[in-house]
């Protein structure tokens, strides 16, 4: 019996995807024989309502000097974080020499705006290659995992933080109690802790099961975050639904009782009950929809191949690793995957070993069908791929359901 990492209760496993490779573990042929696999299985906790991986992978395997995800590959995400930086900056105006800390600052996509504005800041980023890009952009960065011990060291060196920010990283950290203790230690009395992650409500709504992979140790709901916050003397005082990454939620926390709670928190509490997010049956029903989605996708791809259509993947996302391996696709079905990230190009996809080629290759000779693995960047991609459509190319997507469109 595996216990909930947040509240210690017995977990309710609801799906296993079987053996999976590291989602961002793009590799060369020479490493095929040593590839690491683990069981990707998910469970729901009926007590604190935290959905979580049953067997999280140790963080050093995921985040290191060859980490393949660079935040700044999406123009829309760069704009998203610029707006966020402006809002935080405005909130801090009037404070004397404010200090902003970011956990999981990657290539500096968010903190670079504080650096340019001359605001005291520090990024905590364990993946050394992306941390180096941030430093080169003028962002103060420490290449370590955030822990309570590190928070104590930072407090001694820099003083309290007026804002602690985190995006798409809190859900990556299995030892969340230690992280929340660190935040409690470091946050100024009137400071804010603001983080955003893919939202469990959106996964249930869209059957976006490809959000499930090794890096995502948790799938947050407001309820689960409130449970965790209370354990550490923190309080969720605001929430904001975001469209990024296929449906995310931004949570704003303060020390308990320090900031008035917004009505948006009450509204989301009610919405989660309405969506039945507290009920185990909702997760069983998600498993059924996931299985149905997989069968549809396998069938559609098989029909297209029978018609002699060339299918290539668009965007070698971490999410695609779950879909490809769960559906059992190989380079027989998906000839290659096009991706703009230099570190991924010339390598092979985790598990299925489908070649990753440059975006230039896609433009050079359009395929018949592009399987949209980066569906969360759909607006940005559709806006720039008019040429593909004009050439008769068709898109294949599987979120929220399997569909071919021009
Ligand atoms: N915030 C960026 C990056 C998200 S990817 C964005 O939203 O685009 C997650 C990042 O968090 C990776 O760069 C990873 O190296 C980093 N990370 C993972 N575990 C961490 C931890 N325990 N402490 C700090 N950063 C961590
Ligand atoms: P993303 O969906 O942001 O993340 P995750 O890895 O968390 O699933 O990854 C986007 C990937 O898609 C990244 O490797 C860059 C690539 N990409 C393109 O190739 N072209 C594009 O136009 C965009 C927006 C992304």
C-alpha cells in the first residue's frame, strides 16, 4: 500500500500506463541499451484530494546539465511571463529594495524582466545548461534544487523575499512539505508566494492524459493546495485560471491571515465540488476516457497509414512521450518529429526512438499529416503554419478528442 505523500492516507490508484521512459530523455543510438524505464501510474487521495504519481522518479535523473526543456522556445509563453513579471513588479512598487525569488527559473524567461528593471532577484535552477542561459541573460541564478535548507541559506545571504514565484515546477517536486517549509521560512510577513501549474480540473475536462509523465509528480486542485498550505501556516488568497499549458491554475499564497482572500477562491472551491473533483468515481471515469482516446488515436493513425499518408509529429514535447509509448507508436507510424529545440534535434524520442529533426525539415517538405504534440501551443502554431494548410496538409489532434482538421 502506497501512502499519500501529502497527508499520509491510503492512496487510490486509478491508472497505470505501464513502463515508461524519461519524458525529456531524448537520446542517441549509443544510449538505447541503457535507457531507464519506470512504471507510470497515478493515484488519487480521497482525503487531501492530491492526485499523484505512485512511483516518482528521483529528481537527479530528470533535471541535470543536459535538460532538454528550454522555456523560451514558445513566443506566447515569453509574452505570458512578461505580463506576469509586470503585474508582480507593479505589486511590489512602493516597497524599499524588494527581493524576488523564483524556483525553477529555467532560461530566465520570467526573471530577466526583473533583471532589466534592476530589481533584486535570484533564480533557483538545478538544470545547469538552462541556468547558464539565464546567467548569460543577466539573471542571478543558483544551480541547486530548492529545499528548506537552501531557503535558510538564502535568508541569511539575501534577507526575506517579497515575492516567491514558481511556474510549472511545484508539481515537479515530490518533497513538497520541505519546499513549503522553505517558503514559510523565506517569505516576508507581507510577501506573496505565487505559483502556477497544469490544473487537474482541466485534465479531467479535456482528458489531457499526456500531462501525466515523470516530471509531473502531482496534479493540483485548489483543495489539495489548500490542505498543503494550511499545514505550513500559509493561505491561498487568490486563484486565476490560465489558458497556458492546456489549462493551468495560478495560486497566490500569503502567510495565514495576512492578506484578504479574494472571492475567486470561494468560486473555485464551489466549481471543484460541482465538477465532482472530490469523488473517486471521477478518476475512474477519466481512466475510461483515456483508454477510449488511445484506441481512437491508434485506429485513426492506422487508417491514415493504410491510405499511404505520411505522418510526422509536430513538437517533441514531454507530453508526447506518454502518448507515443502508451499507443505503441514507432517510426513506422510517425516518420519523425519536428522540433525547434537544438538540443533535441538529431536525437531520438524516449522509448519509441522516433528521430527528432529540425523544424527546417518540416518546412522543406510538408508531410500529409502533422500529429500535433504541442497542442497547448495551438494558437501560436496555427498562426504560423498557413503554408502547411495551403499545401493541403492536415492536422491530427487527440485533445480533447481525436480529430483531423485542415
Ligand atoms: N518555470 C519555467 C520552467 C519550467 S520546467 C517555465 O514555466 O517554463 C521546470 C524547471 O524546474 C526545470 O528547469 C527544472 O530544472 C526546475 N526544477 C525541477 N526541480 C526543481 C527543484 N526542486 N527546485 C528548483 N527547480 C527545480
Ligand atoms: P511544451 O509543450 O511547452 O512542453 P512540454 O515539454 O512540457 O510538454 O513543449 C513545446 C515543445 O514544442 C518544445 O520542444 C518546442 C516545440 N515547439 C516547436 O517545435 N514549434 C513551435 O512552434 C512551438 C511553440 C514549440
